[in-house]
């Protein structure tokens, strides 16, 4: 780690890191940054109602967007607009938005701080933890951690799951299983369709408590 004794230097270092985070690859392409006025207008007048201004939605049915990976967010927004991912709610929200605006929105939400919750039901979470880390070899379920990472942080291509609302996670797993999440790439269908209802619930509870 960098060891700086001078606090002013630390401040610079922090500002530099922040700028690097906000100017994510998608944000950089158009020069749109998170503070772009038009983008903030959209965030506040349209997205905040359900997802929160900081991407931490208060209702468990709306996914948290804070700290989600930019490329994943960008693809989902395009898919909602172009009707590859069917959603009555989101389709309407983004139907008149352009890729440039998506880039700004993505730069904003992906650079927000993730929120965490206390694990409520630890017994259930333990079942979920097993599935997450080991999968279920009897049913051919692969470990979630093998793709989404040991802490559920995801990668540039794979969504972050840590701290997401369990109710949202559960609904998406069911949708993947039933092929109702129309833009899936077959991978999550083959995973989710092999989970029992208990496993689906338990893994969602466990992931929701990951920090
Ligand atoms: C009326 C509530 C509502 C509003 C307003 C809204 N959303 Fe959503 N959003 C949802 C719901 C519900 C979902 C989950 C998808 C589904 O079930 O249809 C979602 C999903 C998403 C996702 C996918 C997240 C993931 O993890 O896959 C993104 C990205 C998103 N919204 C961005 C936005 C942006 C940007 C705005 C503002 C332009 C916005 N939403 C406005 C309700 C809303
Ligand atoms: C082989 C890799 C792989 C494995 C294993 C895997 N996933 Fe995924 N997962 C993906 C990919 C790829 C996506 C993105 C799908 C898309 O872009 O539509 C995804 C998306 C998701 C989403 C949607 C996130 C959101 O924000 O809407 C959830 C929830 C999820 N996975 C949960 C799980 C769980 C739970 C397990 C373990 C039971 C698991 N995944 C195992 C690759 C994987």
C-alpha cells in the first residue's frame, strides 16, 4: 500500500481515485461525467423514485444499482430499451433515452457506494452459503462463486450480486429458470432451472447479506 505521511497528499490521492472511478470506460467515451446536468436531471426525475438517487433502492423489489459494473448496467439499459429484456416498468423508463444518456447514468450509478444489510436468518443463510460456494453436485448446480466471485462482487462482464435485495434476486432466479428473463445468455437459465425453491430462497438471502 501507499504510505503517505502528508494528509494533503492523501487528499490528492483520494480525489484521483474518485475521478478514475467516475470516468469509467463507458463514461469516458463521450466525455460525459457523473455530474453532467442532463444526466442528473434524469436520475432525479426518473430513476430516484424507485432506485434511489444513490442507487440504493428502498423497496426490495427494485434492484440496487450502486457499485454495479458499468458494462453490465449499460447492456441491461440497452436491452430494456430495445425490448430484449422485457419489463413493463423499465421499458417505459428508458424508451426515449440514447446511448449517450445511458453512459452518463451508468457512470453515476456504478460509482455510488454499495449498501449492506445485516444477515437476518442465519440458518437459511448457511444453506445459501453452501450453494453459493459449492453448488449442488447432486443436481448439477455449479458454485455461484465460480463466476460471480467468492464475495459476489462480479467482474466487468458479470453482475455484482453482493448486498442486492433478496426479493429481487429471488425473482430474477425464478425468471431465469422459466426463461422469463428474456435477454439471458443461457448460462443463468441452466443454473437457475436446477435450483429448488428452498435453494433459490436461501442463496438469495445469503447473497443479500454479503458485504
Ligand atoms: C417505477 C419504478 C422504476 C423506475 C422509475 C426506474 N426503474 Fe429501473 N427497475 C425497476 C424494476 C422493477 C426493475 C427490475 C426489472 C423488472 O423486474 O422489470 C428495474 C431494473 C433496472 C436495471 C437492471 C438492474 C439489474 O441488476 O439487472 C437497471 C440498470 C435500471 N433499472 C436502471 C434504471 C434507470 C437508469 C432508471 C431511470 C432512467 C430507472 N431504472 C427507473 C423499476 C424502476
Ligand atoms: C457460469 C457462470 C455463472 C454461474 C456459475 C452463475 N452465474 Fe449468475 N450470472 C452469470 C451471467 C453471465 C449473468 C448475466 C446475465 C445477463 O447478462 O443477462 C448472471 C446474472 C445473475 C443474476 C442477475 C443479476 C441482476 O442484477 O439482475 C443473478 C441474480 C445471478 N446471476 C445469480 C446467480 C446464482 C445465485 C448462482 C449460483 C446458484 C449463479 N448466478 C451462478 C453467470 C453465472
